[in-house]
């Protein structure tokens, strides 16, 4: 069941990525309308949000009515807490702390990487659920981690984020949304610009400017909002599946020794799993 939940999550993430690529990179709905076809996989109201022609821009043809955005005009990025090792503590003794190990290589949130901290911090070192955190440090120069984003899960309503991360928030007047920004940061053309700003000898570092200068095709607020309405439920389901997997894993670790020792029979174990699954 745990494996099935992981496979389901991989599928859900693939759906969101494919949809973003279709709308914001390949511009499939615009191409379809320009050729006199109905865009696939969307209702008429959503299709009406897309134009039927392209216009030239500094980064090549983009949908008419869209603009060439510069990330720094749309986001606010801030470095996290430079923490002291003495402040690290156990679960329940302090606030959760997102750190470099909280971001997966290639993007996404890594639940196993969470730490806890009881030392001093300022309010600007707090990330809330739905915030985007971006890795700004990487050992070596393979670019597997640096610049990649993760969305803070709902279970971490309030947590510290470390100096190895940037907290990136969308400005109030930007048409971007959480998920359009998240996938924009992973778009190949934007990744290339971000990587170009990373430097260092042994440890590769990314300055805030690396998240401010990249250019991208910025859609209208209505298109971004329509994508957000589709991506947000997928993210919520992914997080729910992760929580369910953690419960099942804890139950497995509790039941397995008792099964092996003969203190628990298989039907009883199956009943316990059904109660939480």
C-alpha cells in the first residue's frame, strides 16, 4: 500500500508537470486555436482564456497578451536563519526547521529532511504552509539541487527555514500563483538562467540575484489562476498520500516484530492496517 501511494503521487506530479508544460512552455492551447482547432483536455471556459495568436518578444514568440516577465519583478526572495548547532533539538522541543535536506534533487519537498530548532530566530526566518523554498547551496557543480524549489506542506503551518534556503513569495500585484511560480522555477529555460548565476569553488552558491534576473513568458492572471485551480488539489492529494504512507510505515514497524515473534496473528495485523488505510 505504501508503494502504491508513492506510485500514485508520482503520477499526480507528472500530470501537473505535463499540464504546465503544455500551457506555459509549449503553448499548446494557443497553437490549437491558431490552427482553428479546439484545445484538448479543457472546457470551453478555460479555452477562452487563451488567445488564438502569438506575438514576437525578446525571448521568442509568446501568446498575444502575455508579457516577458523578470522574476525579480514578481517575487520576493529572502535567505533563512544562519542557525547554531546548539539550538538543534528533538521533535516537540522547538519549531520545525526546513533546511537544505528538505529539498529533493530535481525539486519537490523531502519530508525526511526536517529538523527542529529551539534557538533564537526572527519573524523573517519563518516559512508558512504554501511558501516556496529554494536551495541556494550544493556540494559540487552538478546542479542536481541548487536552485530547485519545494512547496512547504500544509502540515508545517509555521516553521523556520535555514540559510541554505531562500523563501520565495509571489508579490501581491503579480499574476503568478504558487504553482505557476513553482513550475516556472523548474522550466528548462529558467533553470539555465538560474544555474548561470551559481558559482563557487568547492561549494556552489546561488545569490538572490539568481532568482531575480531570469526572464520567462508571463501569462495573464486568468490563465495562472485556472492552472492553480487544477494544480492545488493535486498537491493536496499528494500531501495526504504522504501522511497516509507515514501512518502505514509506523504501523508496519510496530506490527512486524510482533508478527515475527508470533505474538500477533496475520488476521489481526490485517485488521489493524484496514483501520488506518
